[in-house]
């Protein structure tokens, strides 16, 4: 099998906020190739509605933001990582605003709103409820004006290329189906999350855990894969996508009600608690659960949430006049590829930033709206370390490998349904073992490159689903977003630690120093 050979100085996989910010930071140091699976704007970043958490309001400071992040993370946030996030965040937001991001203002000042588990109104938003889209637009426009940055769209990465223990690039399938090999001095994983592991998810179709799976196959360590955040309020209409109804809606005063019209939980409690409360109402026959905005000023709702209002109208729901049916759905993976504070992974030549990475900053439960800030802060840090590490360029192309067999058409739907029932909002040992047995029985090929995008995604989903279940089975406690029916208590004596998965197996490691990375090139 022949491959097209490409060379660049720096390779960035993914065009979300972390990948684009890294690409811009790398441009002064050399040629940058951004490889993205769909159109450049199609990522979890673009779907982020509520806003970006940043301590810039007059009644706020970074210490308060840090404490809220630590509290939400249920005891296993890496404090050094969280401090980097909150202290460098304001400068990154000012930088983005200087590049043209149109953040919302009232009376000439940035307008901040409140979301769950925040002690202050610190969530900055853009165009009402299109914050992620606006931040992506700003970065993409700047990238397109930067000569050193090339964006390759509709290119599905399949595998990292490892030579002599060092990552030297990756392989991808382009939009014509041709196989390509890119060699680079340094490679950044910024491929986003893995919400498509689950049948109920707010994530776009591209979020199939590709970066996690590629890193695991290459031998990199992963952290905390059992911690998946299930957003409490996704639109629950038959035939409609699980469109996110932002937490900011509850921050503006919307109420959650069961079928009897009763409010049954604190709407701005941490996301894991609200998601479980909704899940239990539905399971007890008191559903469907709805969001009620009818008591809020209609004009204000339409102005504050124009995208949510318009989307719900397309499916026959007027959020100013109707109850909005909602359900929990997989939203964000707190864990990921283990990195240090400079985005270095345990493999020389490989870096990671954004949702695909795990610095320990989110712990067991991400504080609302910290994800966009994480992408900016650690995307910039990744660029700095990739350039300063000065890895030499690879000289020879590795031999191509034979393709695996094609996918079976029904694999994905079955995988995702099993993940939702056995690995979802509430878990137990029997369900988790069932997930592992099910994945093993399907025998999705993972030992050779797949022939097309669908087959690539299937094997990645299967590998990530298995890794999540292994980590969830090992953590015999409930903490943050990980809730075990058979171990409902938090057990600090055994499990106040990060879960590390690598070629050597599964272990628990120090909270504040999850990945001591020494290797460079």
C-alpha cells in the first residue's frame, strides 16, 4: 500500500480552541500543519454555548476561581494545574479579545453570568449563547491570515507514528480515501473528547475519542478516564439531536420540574448531582423532566439565548412559552492523555492539550465553563514547549502497514447503547464487567490501521470504551461524576488519586504531580 508523504515542522491534530491557539503560537517557530477530521469549525469548542469562566469581574479574583475549581473537582484536582489555568486565563482572554473576539458587554463592561458551583458571576459569553463558535471564528480567521499555518480539512487521523520510542508524526486518510503520512518535529493531540462513546451525548459526530485511542495504541499514559461529565440538560425530543441546553439557562433563573410540576433539586448544584437527580426522577416514573423558563421575561430570554431559542423552535418548542424536555447526556471527558503543565506527554515528541489531555485540572468533576479557558491556556503552553524542546526532524519514512478488515455496519450503535446502560450516569461492577465482556466479544480490530473513516472511528470507540470501563471498575468508590451504586461513598483512604492507565496496566498516582515527565526528544 502506497502513502503520500508530507513533511512539516509542527503537526497539530484538531482544530478546536486548543489546536488553533497552539498553531498560532507555533507559527513563528516554523511551518505548522493542522489536520482536522471535518470542516475546521466542527469541534466541541463550537458547541460550547454558556461561556468561558475567567476571573475578570470587579468582585472576583483568581484565588476564588481556584477554590471553586478545587471544590468542584471532588478532591482530586491537581492544584498546580488549576493555578496555571486561573492565573493565566485573564491574559489569554484579553489576547483573544484583541484578536477580534466579540464578547458580550453591558454598559461598556464585559457581562458575566453565573453557572453551577461558581461563587461569583464569572462566565463571560459571546453573542448570547455562541461563545465557543465566536472564539473558534476568531482563531480560525487569524490562522488563515498566518502564512506559516496550513489547515488540512476532512482528514481523519488513524495512528501516531512511533520510531525508536519517539512520536515522529501521524497517518491520516484524506477526503479522497488516500493514505497519507506526515512527519514532524513535534505532534500535538488536540482532537477533543469522546462523547460518541455514548448513545446519549451533546457532542458532535466527530467526537469519537480518536486522540485517546491513538495515544493508547502508541503507548502513552492516560489519566482518569472513568470521569465523564454528563450534562444535566440536553434537549430530549424524539428524532432531535441531544442539543445542549446551556447551564447558563439555569443560571438566569430557569427551573427544573418533574412530570408533577415539582422542583426536585437545586438547579445550580454541581453538574453530577443535577444529572443524577434528573436520571432518578425519570427512572422512578416521575419524568419527563423539563426546564421551565416561562416565568422569565420572554424578550430577555430570546436576546440572551438566541441560538437555543431558534434551535428549539425548529423542533416545535418555544422556550419562552413551553416546558422544555431535557435529559442527561455525555458531555465532557475529564480525563485524557496524561501531560505535565507544559503539555508534554509520557512519549517524547507527543504533546496534548484541550479535552483530549489530562493535566488533572478538572479532577473528578469539571467546573462549568473551565473547558474553553483550558484550551486557550494549555494550547499556548503546548506551543511554547513544542518550540523550545527543539526536537530534530525525522529523516526517513516508516514502512506502511496493512489495513485491518472493514467495519460491520451495526457495531457502533450496539457499542454506544451498551456504554450508556453500563457506563453511564450510574454504574456498578456487574454493568462494567458486562461492558468489558461485550467489547471483547465484538472483537473490533485494533492491531492494524483501518481502511476508512467509519472503521477508524469504530475501533477507536471500542478501545476508549474498554479503557473507561477498566478505570471505572477499578475505582471502587463514588467521586464527582463517577457514581457507583455498589460503592456509593467517597473513599479518600484508597482513592484520593488519579487513575493512570498505560502499557504497564492500571495504577493510582499522586494528585498534584500526576505525570512527572522527564523525556523530551
